[in-house]
C-alpha cells in the first residue's frame, strides 16, 4: 500500500475518530453515572489514554504494519494474544461503527425535521454504503474527506464552548454540587460510578489507535506516528474538558444526562439555552459531521485490521487482496462495510458503548503488555508507562455492567476456538 498520509493527515484521522460519538454522546452517558464528577472521569481517562497512546506510539514506530495491536501481540507476545487483540477490535468497533451510522441518521433527521422512527435505519445503511465506496477509492481521498469533516466538527465545538462559557461561569458552583453522586437505581456507590464513568470516557479517547492501524500508509512512520498520537491526545483532552465544563456548568449534569436519554443530540439541547440562537443548529451540523468522521475512520481502521488478519490466515485469506489501482484492501473494505450495514439494520445500540468500553480496554491491555516487552533499543519512553496503562485497563474493564463483561469474555472464548479450529485446516 502507498504511504500517502503525513503527520497532519494522521492527526486529523485520530481526531476524526475521537471527536464523534464520544464527545456528542458519551459525556452525557457518563454524567448520568457519575454526575458532575464526570469532569474528573474525563481527566482520569485522559491519563490512562496517554499511557496507552505512548505505548501504541512506540510499538507502531518499531513495527509500522497495518493491524495495530493485532500485529504487536504476534511479534512481542503470543499468537493467541495477538489474535485476541484483533478479534476484540473487530467486535467492538463494528458495533461502534453501526452506532455512529445510526447517530448520524438521528442527528441529521432531527436537524431536517424528518421522521426519525421511519427513516433512521435506511439513512444509516445508505451512509455506510456511501462511505464504504469512498474508502474503496483509496487512502488519499479518504484522508481529504476526513480533514473537511474534522474541521467542521471542531468549528461547532469551539462555537459551543465560546457561547456557553459565560453562562457556565455565571452559574457559579450551583451545578457542581454535590460533585460525587450515588446511583440509586443500580445501587452503585459514588466511587463505583466514577470508575464506570472513567471506563466509558476512556472509549472516547481511543480513536488515536486508528493512526497505528494505518502504519503502512503513513510517511516516515517511526517519527510521524508518535508525534501524531501525542498531538491528537493533547487536542482531544482540551476539547473534552472544555465541552464537559461548559455543558455541566451551564445546565447541570442531570439536564445533560436527561437530554442524552431523551434526545438524539444532547449538546444541541444544551445549546438551545444559550443567548445566541445560531449555536444550536451549528452544533447539530457539527454532530452530523462528527458521526461521519467516526464512521469513515472506523471503516478504514476495521478494514486494515481485517486485512492484516487475512494476510496471516486468522481470517479468510481473500481479505488480504489489495486493489492495484487504488492500493486499498478492497475485499476487507467491502466485508467490513457489509457487516456494519448488517448491524445497523438491527438498530439496537442501547448497550453498545459499555460493550465497546470492555472490549477496547482488553485490546489496550494487550497493547500495553506488548510494550512492556520492548528492548532498550526499541523503547522510546520509560518502562513504567506501559505498566501503568496495563494495570489501569484491566482494572477499569470490570467496572462496566457484569453482563457486558461476561458477554465480552464469551466472545474472546469463541474467537480463540475459531482460531484453533481454522489453524488445523491451514
């Protein structure tokens, strides 16, 4: 495949994956679990993401192949751990991509005043097909489209923060008390709620992994990938913290959580209370573009992991076919697009975010474990960083709902059985 992506393009791809479902939805979901302490969860999740990002960066710099942690697990750990990482990535992000498609359709129909109950699934499926065709044209056009999408999203978020900051500052501390809450519904303590919120918010930062999965298409990967990941995380932390502060400070955690449950666009609901009437539709447009960015980048990342797994034989070998004209793994792209469209048809995204939290935390636990095996010559950062990331990921993974992590463990077992059976016929 061709190396058509530089530092700027890689950074924008990371931001395109991060500034989507997470910032427009997950802050509201986490606020319902932890209350105003979601701001602390944003900060803690960011610290965990930094450790994971640095681990991913030094692994990708030393082994710049498509596939991310799937490849790192094979090289530095064990084939079963490598397979588990790839399998978890495919399971988690396929569901996340379907969620992003449905989110796009919901935001778009809300903005245009369309019938959400009737048209949300057809519109979501249609957009999956359109972006799948775009990815088939090659990484260069996909990268250009992503830059436009991220620019529109950032503009809407900056407008939201600027318009809402005076209101948040003027409200004082009324919306921040009590800072820690207990969830009466499920019996969780305030600490349990904070830790669950940390797990939910961590997922929001993990889009930087898309940079590592494109290792074979980035210029000078040993230098470019670490720089792009660090810049992506720094910008996204500032963005999440600012948006969270304004959303809660201006309206309160309960209002934000209720808007997430009742409306398709919680930040748009908050923005309606601002003095500038143009902010709400601008936020809605930004949400639409953000979902497009997430969906585009997930199709890219998923197809590259499927390509890598097909190349090694963990999945059917046909997935490793590359188009000579567009230099893209077209079979993987088509299969990924079909799977996402199929999941979108189901339309059940109630537990998707929590499921993504568990599976992604397992994925990055393997990333950090692989980084602990780097030699002194390969290591770019202190040895303790991946150990911090590993412990944090394993710890947070089991603070999601028990049913979610039990399903996740069952899927790991199913994947390993598949790998064992398929290896007998190779």
